[in-house]
C-alpha cells in the first residue's frame, strides 16, 4: 500500500488552473467571421435551432422536477440506457483482418497480385507547419506498401512561415510528392483544401493526416484489408485509426488527453461491434473514393469536417471501422487555454451536425440500431452537460436529489471502465498505474461540462465561427 500511495503521488500531476483570457473583441460581429446567409446558404438557422434545443432541455429538466413521476421516468430511461451500455461493455470487438504481406519481406520478387492492391492517395493539409512537415513527408514516403500503389499530396493552405519553401524543395527532390499552394482568398478551411485536391488524385482510398502525425511503416498494410469487411449488409466506407498522444507524459493536460483517446477508442470499438456508430477523428482517417464522391466531398460549411463526414457516410449507408493497432500518433495541446479553444471547436462541430441533419436522423435513415446508439450517446455527450447545472440548482432549491442522477452515474461508470480497459490493453501497464490514470482521466474529463454548457449558450445567441488555436509543435 505504501508503494501504491507513493506511486499515486508521483502519478497525479495536478495542474494550475489558469482560466482562459476572454477577448471582448470576439463579441463584435465582424463581417469576416459571421456566418451570413449567403456564405452559409443551406445551413442558416443553426442559431435558432440551437436556442430551441437548449430551452427545450432546460424546460424538460424543470418539468421533471415539478411532476411527481419525474425521478421514476428518468430511472426507467437510465435502465434502458444501462442495458445498451452493458451490451457495449460486454461486446467483443471483431478481430482485425490479416494484414497484407510486407513488401520489404517479399522484395525484389514481388508477386503479381501486388499490382491489384488498392491505390492509396495520402492527403495532408498544412498551414504554418515548418517544424514538422518535412519529417511527416519523409515518414510517408517510406511506408511498407508498393511505391507505385500510393502517392502523397500536400496542400499548403497559405502558410506564412517557411512551409511553402520546404514543400517545394521536397517536391523538387521527389516526384512522388505533389504540392498544391492555396492563396489568401481560398475558402472552406481544411475541407476546402481537401476538396481542391482529392478529385485530382488516383486513389481508390483517400487517407487524411495532420501535419504532426507519426505513422507506422506498416499502417497501410493493416488498414487496406479492413475495407473488405461488411457489417449488417453495409460496406465499409471509411476506417479511423486509433489516435495516441506523442507527448502524453508532458503534463496533466496531455496525460488527460491520452486517457480521453483511450476512452474514445473503447467506445468506438464496442459500439461498432453491437451495430452502432463508428466515427471519424480527422487525423488518420481513410475514406473510400466512391463514398466521398457520394457525399459530394468534404463539407466546407462546417468547422469539424470529420464529424460532419461521419454523419453523411452513415446516412448514405456506409459503415465506419476502427483500427486499433498500429495507432497514428499526434501531439496533444499542452495548456488549459489551448485545450479550451480546441475543445470548444470540437464541441460546436459535434453539436452542429445534429442541428444540420436532424431531419434525416429523425426519419430513422440510419436504421434502429444506429439511431438508438446515437441517441444514447447524444444524451451522455451533449444533453447531460447541458442540464447538469440546472438539475443541480433545482435540486438544491427543492431540497431533493438531482433528477438525472441515475444517468450521470451510469455515464461515470462506463467512462471509467472504458479508460481502464483500453489503457491496460494499449500500454500493457500495471493495474495500479491503470487505476491512477483512470482516476486522473475522469477528473480531466470534467472540463467537457464547462465546454459543452458554454458552447451551447454561445451558439444560441451568436453564429460566429470559432477561432482555431493550432497545436504548437516541437521541433
């Protein structure tokens, strides 16, 4: 016990809570930042829909406190959700398919079937990535996959540092590196950059990486066979590679992100296993060419292209798979302020997709299994953070227990089980270390209560695009 206590003391790297500085100028409705109806054609009305959703949830919370059967109703809902949660926890993720043979091991006498392997186009949208872009290009040029069966496209999104010069030099020295430069008038962000390039590529599969990605040599050999898998009569339209944090040991925030990624992987693996929703996470996403064509490319009118594409693929009856090993490694943000901005963007984009696609979702275009799965996790991910403070306030005023207590308890237990299980599986860590990381990760995850709550109120009154604070990469 003494050793465990000493280990716990060293493991818990608790942060200094520096509250983010709020720039009052953000409240000015600058013409370049506001979603006007012309730029946002087809997607206007989000602010009204967000306000209606928020007020509806708050009104529901008030009603459940006032009626005599409120607590019993929530208990019934929590019981139903717990059945699905138990199915998810007990689900056994399918074994990954056998990877393609190593081209290194069989070279130079490569069998003729290699010529039939899917052609893969690797896409990277880069903006001011001078510190890491050369390393990524070098990494991607030496993957264990036939060199004539994949190519590399880098989109310089009007960088103001040395990124353009570095990319031009790399392209001059290697014909497999294709570089596209976007000017100051380019629109659509990352989605616009990807849409500019993907029609020019030859890939049967399109892979998207962030500039700080660290990619295993054998990644393509493991990912490609996953597209042959089918589930429930639906083809696999995309595969997301598990994400890991390169600088996880740096501080409390990066350690928390490692636990968060572990939880996300656990949920995705098991939700997919029970016929639920798989989701894309941007870095390390692979998409079938015919699937992205059916979706009309990446949506340039969203701030989270990966989450939006997830819904579009699912609505078009494509499954999304998850590859556990090897993982794609990226740098986590290292400060509370950077985390605040990044998670606000993620939260708004995730909430936005429900506002944009609520009609086909309400019509059960996903099918019952996926619709119920998405509803259950929407309640946990978005509804609960939005109602927890009104629920607590009403409980204190009325001197009774919070009405959503059973759902909250279920979510906490499920989160802890997911973190613990995946951390043990991915790192082969000790029992004590996994327990400590899970407790610390659970504490870290509380930031989502603040992020979701403030985000929902903000987008209900002003439709401004969030500022993106990019990760400051190490050299």
